């Protein structure tokens, strides 16, 4: 199910009122306010992937009685991925791994093992560059296609799911995914496991907000995540949740035919 929230009504209403004030002879400070409102909305739209401001995004599934959720892991594969896979296998849980192309080349056998165990792999660009949000459409498209090529070479399939680094969306990314035809995937439950260093705090943050249909964001790149997942999976089982891949949660194709 496609999920997005639009800021368009807020944008139209706020800017409309500001412009009316200018035409009515009020201070041009209202025009400045209009510009500030526009910049604020664009900034929020760029960094909150749930809004789908520049392109359609998926960030949550239906809240059904089946209590399905999707665990997702970004930035791998890495040396911590095998531990995550062992935990998932122990609890018969499935997950989605948004892999960086360079890491796929570094850990080809591990990438194959992710697929062999019934998980899904998605595109997370080839390089995960820090200035990704400032790249033009051609550069973004190249990053996506290079990652697709790396995965095609290693696992034999081209992914349909794409998660932008840092959850950033903008007009360049929108044009790129329109060309590559990827589904843009966000999240509804962010663990902040790359920011918070205390395992207990990460665990509590995830569990406190947990709802059926959630897509939970983790990174399989640190021992903190391993320890949190080790504690989280028994909790999910006790509460009756079933961990599925994102393509199953959202009823999307995982790979190109």
C-alpha cells in the first residue's frame, strides 16, 4: 500500500495568505515570510521520506490482525551481517537488506547467503556518498544502475526496491527513480542505531513505537545493532509479530522479471 503525506495544502494556504497580505498593501515582510515558508517546506520534504514530497514513497504497510512487520538493514553487507543472519534464522524471521554496491563486491558470498536464507536485497546506491543529496539526476541514476549491476552480477537479480541514503528525496532523485523504475522505500520506525550508542536505548525506542505494518530501520554495521536485534526478536515473537520482507509487507515485486 502506497503511503505518503502531502504538504501541498499547507503550502498553498500559507503562501496564499502571505501574498494576499502583500497585495492588500501590507508590509513586504509577508513576502519574505512566503519565501521562508517555501524553503522550510522544501527542506522538510527533502529529509522526511514519509512525506513523499518529491516522489511517491512507501514507508508503512497495513495495520492488520496478522501483525506483520518488516525489519530492514542498510549499508551492508558487512562483517556484522552473518550475526544478524544467524539471529533471523533462529527466530524464523525474514528481513530486507538495502545493500551498497561496493559492499556487495566486497562480500559476494555473504550477499548470496542473504538471498539463500529467504531475505530480500534492495538497492542502496553503489557508493553511498556523503553528498548524495546534492548530486544531479544523471549522477543519481548512475549510482542506482551501478548498484543494480553489482547485484545482478552477484545474486543474478536486479532489485526493484530502492532506499535513498540518509532517506533524502529531491527533484534529482525523483527523476532518477522515474528512469530506473525503482520503488522508493522509507520507514515508519527509525532505530537511530547509527546515532545512539546504548543498546538499551535503541531497543526501547523501537519497541515503544512498534505497530503492525511497521518498516523498522536498522543498519547491519555495528555490534550495537546485533545486540538490539538479539533482544528484539524474542520480544516480537512474544507479542505475536511476524517478520516478513518489505516486498511481502507491501505486496510489491522484489526483483525485475
